[in-house]
C-alpha cells in the first residue's frame, strides 16, 4: 500500500496543533497526523499527514492559507523496511564503563564494557539523552574515585537504567521507584532482561512517599533524573533520607535551571561536588555535608 | 525521568493487529520510534478488544526516542455500522435511510464509548450516539 505524506512547518505549537486537528477532517482521511517540534533548534513545528491515497491538493492549499503555514511538501514514501531503518538509527550509547544497547545490537557489546540492554519503548531512559548520559558518567566517575554504593535508590527510574548500572558494579540491593506505573512495569521487564531481578526492587512511589522505601533509608546514593520542579520539591525529603557523606546525582534540569536547584539543595545541606553539562542539560553530583 | 516531549502522532490502528505496514511503519519510522516495541505494546493493550477494530491512538514521543500511547475506543461510526450490519452509511444522509439500529444497541454503543465521550451520564452519551447514527443515515427503531 503506498503512503503519501504532506508536510509543512509553522511558527508556533498552538497553530501547529490546530492545523493537525483540521487535517484530521480532510477527505480522503489521513491514516495518521503528527505534530512535532523540529529538533534543529529553529523553534519551528512540523505538521505531517499520512495518506493511503493522494491527498486533496486544493484542501491543503486552503489549510496553508488559513493557518499561515509554509506550502505543503507532498511526496510518496518509498516502500522501505522501516523496522530496519529504525534499528539502524537506534545506536548503542557509551557512557564511561557502561554500554547501553537495544537487542538488535546485542553482538556489539565490547568485552571491556558493562552492557545494559534497554529497548527504546514506553519509559524514559534509553541513554539517548543528555540527562541519562550525564547520570551514567557521574556514576562512573564516583565509582572510579573509589566510592561504593551500599544503599542506593533511583527515584523516578523510568527504564531503571541508572539502578541497573549501579547494580552491575556493586553487590548490594538497589531500589528503583517511579510515580508512573507503566514505567515501573517497563523497569521490571528491563531488570529481568538484564538478569538483575535478585538485586533491584522496582516499586511505584511518589518521591520518598512509600513505607518500603523509607524503611530502606538512609541512602548513600540517590539518583533523581526528573525535572527542576520535582527536584526542588524533593530536596528536603531527599536530605532527610540520605546518609551523611552520601551522594545525590541529579539531572533533568536545563543548564540555566542549575542555580535554582543548587540553592534549594544548599538549604538542605547538600553541596555541589561535580557537574557536567551535556547539550542543554546539566547533571549535578551533590554530597551531604551535615 | 526527565521527559521532554518532542511531538505527538495520531494514528488509527486496528486492535491487536499493529504491524510495520502503513500507517504505523512510515509514521513511526520517519521519527525513529521503535516500531516493533510500539506494535508489541499496542497489541498487548488491545488484546481484549475485537480484533481489527480501528482504535484512534495518540503517541507522544520524547527526546530519547521513548514514547507513551493513549488508546481510545473505536469511532462511534464503527460500532453503528457493525450494529446495523452495514459496510457504510447512507450516501445522502437525511434523504435516504441506509439501515436501522435499536435503542438497546444505541445504549450498548454509548456504554462502550462512554470513557471517550463528553457526557455526564449514559443518557447524554446515548444522545451523542443517536446524533452520529442520524448523520450516517441510520434510523433508530
């Protein structure tokens, strides 16, 4: 079955979403409509329709004018093996001693690296992002400096990639929690796929609000790769549940947000020890001093 | 985890039968989204539905190529055509009648669609389905 596409760009998300809705009502009906932020830093939004027969050019021209969009680029997609194309693009990620890969790259794990199998699926944390990469590198540096985590938790674990990385280098049990039950299911599946079920316990929790989690405190290493707001909100509870001299590896914050996050953690006796900025994202390693 | 949403994609995917052919393959493949992981998760989530029922599905994808999906109930027109045992509605709704369904069937459809309808109660949902049936040239007996 042929696939035709009609793509255009707009200046704002609002107008892109409105055009996307309008495209859903076209005849012939599109089999799919997408609204995407272009990842080239231009700030432009792309709207694309997928059709099983050639789209109505007149209707598209009217939509262009109505939504002040660029002229639609129309094309018929070649019939290619999309699965192979995607797996070629989902390259493994190297982060210090860790090598994050999908099952299609299982034969590429170097002998001197620790391989972690993560499929790009329904939880964040595939390694293809500056925040995950930053946390893995921060962990690698801590371990290289002789730190050994004996009581570790990954708060907002997503795929549980950070918990698995810690479990791969240290012997003690590790907790991985997330507020999203889908992520917890994905985390459990990943932990099982990496033969780490006996070392990592995955549970659903909002921050430290879980009796099992509090019972395991205090922690000497906390990962929290979430977002600025939740990171700031979590600062008092994190400090309460950490050992003196323990570390917190925080990410999910933009470079310009780092000072605000640091300020809230200073107020809770956690001070900056290490920082790495990757792309637009910052990763902070803090130590609890009081 | 620090999800940053890049975009959303709306597709109509047959329950239990997602595969890499269009529209799933090209739409997801062009964005580098893991097609087989999507198909696996979608088919698992829709395994209790009637196979092949068209499910409007909203896929949100994030900077690290992970994604989430929201699967909605099939369109009212799908249920109405099925109840009336028709392949399509009337060519000229309002001028011709393509078939009929019962009030009990309207209620069944309203119950099946309730979660996705903007209705406070089942009676309100039935009115919405009734309107859809009329617009397809299907009368209610």
